[in-house]
C-alpha cells in the first residue's frame, strides 16, 4: 500500500450530464467539508484524472470544498457514446452541470492543460452571458445562471495553441498500451510524461495508479482511446479559430489570475506567457525550473504558489 493510501482520501460522487447523444455520469472526487460553499474546482489534463490533485486538495481542504472531476471518458466517468463529443464545449457543459449540483457561493479554479482551456472557455461564457441575455425589466432579480467564478489558476496553458506541442501529445493519446506488470506501466508514464519534471519512484507510481486500471491481469489505460479522434483531427484553421475565442476569453477574465509555467514547456512558450501578462493586468506568472509540460502540483513549492495565490 502506498503512503498516499494511508492518509486522507476523497469521497467519490457522480453527477448526470447530457450530450447530443444522450446522458452520461461524470465522477468527481470531493475533499473537505461537504457543506462548505466555498469551492475549488480542479480540472485535469487530456489523459489524466481528478486524482492528480490529491496533494493540492489535501493542502486546501481546510479552506475549500475541493472538487476534482474525472472529465468524461476518463477515470470513473462514463465514456461518451459519440467520440465526436470529446471536445471542450462538451466539457464546459458538464462543468456547468457539476457547478449547479454543488451550489457554491464562490468558485475558484485550477486547470491543468486541458482543464485550463475548459476554465477559460467557461469564464468567457460567464463574462458574455449577461450582455446577451434579454432584460427581465423591473422584475429581474439578477442572473441566476451566472457562475460565481473568482480566482483562476492556469497550469501551463494559455490561449495560444502550439501545434507542435499538441502533436507530441497526440502521438500517444490513442496508443492501446497494455502491461502485465504495474512497474511497466510506471515506466511508460515516466517516459511519456518527462515534462512533469523530477519525481521519486513513489511519485511516479502515484502518477500512474489512477491512469492505469488492472483488467484481466493487464494494466490498461483508464480512458476511452477514442478521445484521440477529435483531438487528432484538428486543422490549423480550426486551431486559429479556437485561439481567437480563447484570447477573447482571456482578455475578459473576471478576477485575479495565476499562470503556472514549466520553464521547459512546449505547450506554453515564454513569449506567449508574456503576452498573456501584457493583455491581462490581473494576471501574474510563476515559473518552475526543470519542468516542462506540466507542473504536477505535488511539490511543496508548487503547492505553496497555488495556495498563497488562492488565499491571498
């Protein structure tokens, strides 16, 4: 049993969401007081899981109800009927459903890679919705559909989508890799996730135990391999259109923003990080040496950077 199994563990909950093809259940891991209406929503990267945030959640569960979903198609969540729905707009819709369930007074956000894109699009929609909604006149009592987004942390992701970096990730997303021994799965994660930076053997094992499942004597990936289909079909024109939407959302984020960046990242180049700071006066950036894509938010310095920002 790993050391992580001997300390506080989260509660596993589910919420029913809808796509164009039907209903699906999204799992989420919940830490802290379930009655706390101050919520921290932590959303993982493309092929990861909500358990990536265990260390961060333990450090913040005294101040927040920390909620870490397994995005659809990953972890304990249902796989989608139509793989074409493995796209950010669907994930945003699922997060809106989740937030309606938790009834938060305040929602702060931590998003790693894809999780940051989901948060950015959601924030852009929240910022735009009051202006687009018809006026209810004297009987209007505010906008009940608005989501109380507060501070947001974007972990090694920005509005610019680097095609080379995305291509590197796409190379292994759809690989059907199976291993007889867990140690071989750990070695695979270590090789494909070198950008996570240095970790000890226990660290790499913990980064593997929730992204590989044991089935019939084999360790297999925890996610639907079909999620690679819409990811791999992105064209330069589609990415350019997405970037316009993301920059527009970035320029209108509602509150303070922290950008985390691995100094060796191929997903968030340093010039893009600087442009982000230039265009949003509420943003600041913290970089971590010896790390690429993406900081795992497990080390003391990374946790401290997030904690001090969120609780400032």
